[in-house]
C-alpha cells in the first residue's frame, strides 16, 4: 500500500504560474526578479490557506536558481534540486508561534551573518510573525533595516494589525486576497481529474463555498469527501459529509414561501432541526439564498460566487420572485438574526419569521391587498362606511343586504354639527376640592376638522365615531356648561393658622424652598414670597402648581390660590445660601466656632 499524501501537500504549487487566485502578487514578484529589483524585506499578509508561505518558498527558490527561465526556477540546477529535496542551506524557516523570544531572534541574527554556500541569497522565512514578543520585535529592528547584502527576509502573518508600525515601515507589504469560488472550483476540478475522481459541479461548488476563500481548507474537505464517497463525488453525499445544508433545502423552502404555504415550510424547518442544524444556521443560509436571488434578477448576478448549472437554477427561481418579496424576506430574516442570540425560544422566532415571509408570498399570489385582513362582524343598522374608505366585498354585502353599493359622504355626517364648548384650564382648587354629584361633566373641546382619516379593515373610524355619538341627524347641540372658578374667603386665615404645618410640609417635599416660605405673606388668596436669587425664582415657578397643591392640602383650602414671587438680593446676608456665606454667618454669631474647628481638626462640609 503506497503512502498517502494529502492533496494540500501533494498539489502544493511549485511555480508562480500554478498559484491560485493571486495573479497580481505573482506578477509583481516575477517582474521584480526579472529586473533584479529585490527588496531586503517582504511582508505577506492575508487569510489562512491563500498561498503566503507557498509564494515565499517559490520566490526563495527562484532568486537562488542558477539558470532561471525568466522569473521561474529551472528545477535542474544544484540549488533547485537541493530545495526540492529539502536539503538547501540557503533557506531558513522559523515558526514565530513557538520561537518568539529574544533569544530566538538573536540566534536568527547570528545565522544572517553566514554567507550562502550555493546561490546568491540567504532567505529567512518567518511564519506567523505577529506572534513575536515586543522585546523580540525591538531586537529584530536593526537587522531588518540594514541586513547584509545576501540576506532577504520574508515575513508571513494572518494578523497584520498586530505588527508594530516600525516593522511595517521596513518591509514591502503584499496583501493576499481570499480565493474566489470559481478559482477554487477550477483547481479542485484539476485535482479531481488528476486523481481520477468523478464529480458533479454542485459538489465542487459546495466545497469551495464551505472553504470560505481558503485553498488549503478546500483541499482538506476534498480529501474527506473522496474518502466518504469512494472516488465518486455526488452533491447529496458531499453535503452530508461536510455537515452543511444543501442548496435544495433553500430552493424548496423558497418555493413554499412563495406559494404562501407556511405549514409545509414549518414541517421542512422541523426536518432541518432533526438533522442537527441550529435555527441560526438555517436562517443565515436562507438569508444568503434570498440575497443571491435578488442579485440574480439583474446585472449584479456576477456578484454571486457560483458556477455552472447552480447559477442557472438561481436565475430561474429569481424570475418567479418579485423584488418586493425578496426585500421583505431579507429584512425579516436580518431582523430575526439580530435577535436570535438573546431569544429564549429560538425555534419560535425562526418559525414566526417563516410565517411572515409566507404571508408576503400569499399576498402576492392573491393580488388583493385586503386578503390578509381579519374579517369584521356585520355593521349595525344605520352605520355605513365613509366615502372613499376601502371595504372588503364580504363586509359590503353584509352591510347592504347582499349587494355592495357605494355610499355618499353625507350619509354618515350630521346635518348640523354641535358647537364646541370652551372649558377653562383647570386651576388648583379643581384638583383639591370635591366636585358636586349633580355637576354636569364638561364636554371635550372640539378639534379642528382634518382631511385625514383612519380606517380599520376598510371601515372609517370617523364614521363610526360620528354614528355612535350622534343618535339622529336632527339632534340639537347640548347647551354649554361653564366651570366657574371660586375663591375660599377664609383661605388667608386657614394658611396663617397652619403656617408651621405648611412650612414643615414644604421642608419635607421641597427643602430648597423653605428659605422663601418661612417669611411668606398671605394677602387674601395670594401668597407672596421673596427669594434671594433669580435661580431660586425660576425653580419655584417651575414647581408652582405642586407648591400650591401642598399648601392647599395642608391648610385645608377649598378654593383658588395664587403665588407671587419677588427677587430681593438684599436678603442674602440674613439667610446665606453658599457654603462660604454660611460659615461667615455662623462665625459672626459665635466666634468660638473657629476655635472648635481648629481643636477638632474639622473640615467644612
């Protein structure tokens, strides 16, 4: 039994021409070799499995080749044979993930001084260079900036942002891209043909999609699929091997949602869950499927990373989908995707989203914007829809004895509208004193007529309100009811008799206001106070209603009260507000306070 070599190693590119998906970078490196414009340090960065280390090795072999064919190595000279057999002394590879200390960098610097035995250059490839410690980077700076003429450094990393700027400034930076799906499919097709593996286009597309731009990942999945499928790759078996939802699941689900068949959609979703897939995985895949369908409806189809017959299936289903349906489905799925991690019932959240999308499909198929409305009970006698309101046929037939007839706008309006009643704004005594049992309640203020109207399932709200509030078209307006404001003639006496209780209540509710109300004067139903600052005046005026309510309830006043506030800055000296004024006021009254403060080593607070 021959020794098995994984495809990622067996089919690793050995020339610039065989590198997949990085044409711009390989062209730049080839031109630099042909012109002899070699830098002393390079930085290759990009996602995993896109060819960074591979390009570094090809570049190292090419610049040391004794008989190069343009920019490619000849693979026949001593330097190329030593490299291919793994015994070259000119190429040194260092894994910075496990050799990231200052001592490791010092050992590397010692090797830099040794001249190459065969060829012109000594190549130092440092993989995962972002793993070096800060001290190792600092120790490496001088050698990286001014190495010997024979030394060339190639740094490779997947996390460029972790490399310090002083290192980046000393290197030529090459950003490797994710490998496109069509490029991955083409390379997988080449390997399958070389290995004698039969395949269908959908299975290779599925492997390339799952690899997410990494060629090494795609080759690992390819080996796994070949082992499971026994050298015959079929779409169903590859999907089962990779544990991914196949395209048929999303195509079938979309057809059910387009037809408005939410029952079948929920059953299909239950089958997906029974296979071990999470609701979030299914929802993310369906959202991507809807996005691809939307792109397939126009020239943006080139943005879909698919090839062959699968792309034709997308184009065919996209023709049956309305743009509004796809926009609505994508919006619902995106909104649910943001909530699913915090949801306590993820399954119900996904099922609700599927039912809403099925509702969009049913509404499109029915062609009736009112098809989804809930039916209303029959209209009572004497009530007809307002003019211009949309009424479903069933309701119209019920309201008109089996036939739908248009109604005029005057049918639901009274012949003479009632005059509006003006009610004065409530005062303090209205909130404190009880209303007599026989008092007639005030009618609401009539609003200005509006041209806008609201409707519920085709019925005008204004027509229902007019019909309910107007027993007949000839009813007369009710007489006006005016609420008069009364004053308690004993309000001043009540407040003076309970002055201490009022001040204590204000101290409890609004302690900052006590400074003003301790010296308040009561003039009939008006309370007059003086404040030392404009700030306190504005604060009291903002709470005027609350303060008057407190006074009225505490003093037992059953009438209107008023509050007059005057600003008098002269009262600051007698009633200090700031901390400094209070200290000065207290020390003037009793000079022993300062001696007490010094003796006890106290602070003013």
